[in-house]
């Protein structure tokens, strides 16, 4: 709903004209209209239905009614009509904030009218919780687990449909811009990008409603729906469509709402990457076996320039894994470990790289280290890098192991799976906003399916060893990604590490 802007005097005049007093002084005792059964201070969540059934006295008279609303935080936005019925049934598609709700009742016989005002606080039940991307019954969807409840199938329940295809990834930004046609202004919005292998959309963080869908997100007519990756850059969101990277800047003072930049060239980007959203993403081009990056400032990929002593280009290798390692809490994923396999040979190598690469500097920090080809981590089903220690966790045949990269010692971890349960997702997640130290946590997060049901298990880590899950979320579908997002008291939004 978009507000229609009026001046205060015009609104008062409209109310007076609509409820013109037809000579009430001629009716003897003046009619006293009272409205009851409405709370003075009303609280409601975004995307819920606000229902109010007022009682009007005197009863047994015919009244014409009007519900209007104004934004209390905007002095120029006064009244917008909600309905012209006594009972209000309104789907709340407002921004979060404080509003003034007005109810007017006019006696048809006498023309006498009155209005009553109420405080309306529009809140959200989606500000804090675990966002779980999944393959659901209706396609790609999200389950949200807040501290108080579960909101299942956010996309379907808030928009009437999920995304087509299998779930791929998601990403968060504070700076997605929406054009408000009523005011002619661009409005900055907190938003989540959601991608499947066939679809892409941007949803409002506070409501889960679609802001933009695939056909609106690209300049021109983008017909290709082969979506291969979605990831963050330094103040950007990147998507790979049909082997081409497209970039949308996410900036506080520049209103972008489409993927405006197409990065030219022939390349094939690996699904493994280190993209924290704070520095340039560290990528791997499978066609040239080279590490590279992407920036909104260049139309082609950047391969850093070669270095014969520490090669990072034309490696003649396949990338099996790339995981972020955090040394300084202020720089998540500032380093990265990569596992590489020599093409057409059973030779494996470990690389230590700068996870926040510079455009003109070789990201390779140490010489490639050859790995024994008997290690279990080399043939794992799923892997996750411990961001605090040089340890990779991996699963094989639904058993969980750890591999210490210093000693190459592999150890089975305790993970009790019921019969028929299968591991489908694993990620090491840290949450450490600088101003909320009491909220910090670290988990190895494991997704498990059995039939059409899933569990998302949060396992604490002590001295590198996996502890029993302290929390388990359950839903329908198969988990593909998870992220924790929390809105602080000052309105700032903090997210867990998300590469």
C-alpha cells in the first residue's frame, strides 16, 4: 500500500465534506456518537491480517464508516483510505513503524459524525532467527525459525508461490532499492536474494514478500534460466547465469535494483568459493584451473597476475574444496584453504590463500603442499572448514570425521543418525557481531533428511571436537543452506558468517 499525500487542512476539509452536518441544531438534543471495542494501542505484525469490529453507540442507527491511516514518522503523510466499512479486515503490507489509525462514523439521518484515533505499531516476527533454504514441496522455499515460532514456507505463504527448481543459495543486503511510484523516490530496503537453479527473486527481509522476481532483475530480456551460483562481493551481489557473472551493486547512496553489469569472457566458475561479503570474493575458474575474482569496476574477471614461485593460474587441477579461515574476528574468512586434485592423476594438493584477495596481488600465501592420496577428506560427500582452527570436518557414507591439516590426522566424530537419515548439508557457522558479545556462538550446522522430513542440527565445537546438538529444527523438504540473522535494538541487522 502506498500513501497518498495530503496536507492536514485538506484532510480535515475532506472529513468535514464527507460527513456534512445537515443542521444538527434542528434535531433537539444533539446525537452523541461513541465508538467502543477498539484498543487504544494496537500492535500487529507485517503480512498479518488486522481485524477490528468496533461497536457504535447509539445502536440501531444507520452509520456510514471510514477507516484511514497515517504514518506518524512522516509529517507529510496524513491519511490513506483503508476501507469504507464498519469492520476493518486489512492485510498489513506496511513498513514497520508507528502509525495513526482513524475511524470515522457518520449518522446517516442527522449527518452528525465523529472520529476516533488509535496508535498502531507495525512490527515483524521475522527480524531474528534461522533462515533455512530448502527444496520444498512446491519448489525452492525458506523456513524461518524465530525465538518464538516457526514460519514454514515463507515464499509460498507470503506470495502464493515458491521458486521453480532446486534450491541453490541466498544472500542478504541492507541496500536494495525499491522505486515508490507514489512519491517518485527510491526507497532503501533490507532484502534477501533467493536463488534456485531455475529462478531468482528478492524478498523483503521484514515481510518475506517478493520485491523483484527474475524478469525484473536484469536489463533487457534475460531468457536464460540456468542459474549456477549466487554470492556476495564487496558491496555487491553476484549471480552466475548460463556461465556468465552478473553484478548488482548494493550501495547506500546509489539506487541499484537490477544486475546492471555483465562480466565478459569465457569461463566456468566453480561452486566452491570464499565470499564473505566484506572483501573481494575468491573464485576458481575451472576452464583455466586458475584462481580469480570479480569486481563491479571491471567488465572481465581478474586473475591477479601470475607468479612463478607461487603459481595460482593454469594449475592443471580441479578444485575439490575451498573454505574460509578466520584469524582476526574483524575479518571473517580472511584466509582460505583449498584442496586441489591434479587432472587425470591421483595427486592431491593443499593450498593456503588470501581469502580477501587484492586485485594486483597473488592470493597464494604458501607453497602448495602435497597430500597423501589415502586421506578420507579427499573423497568426502560434504566438507566444512573450522574457521577457528586448521581443521576440516567431512562426511562420508553418513559418518562424520575431522581432518587436522597440520598433522593430517583424521578422526571419526560422534554423530548418532537414526535409520534412514542422510546428511545433505554441512557448514561451520560463526556469529560474532562486535557490539553483541553475549550473543556470539559457533556451530557445525548439519542438515539431515529422512523421507520428506529434515532436521537442522546445531552442534557446538570444543577443542575441535563436535559436541551433541544443542538445538534441532525440523521441517519438510531438504536443507540446502542456513543463515542466522538478528536485528539489534538499534535496528542494525547482523548475520552469521556466510561464504
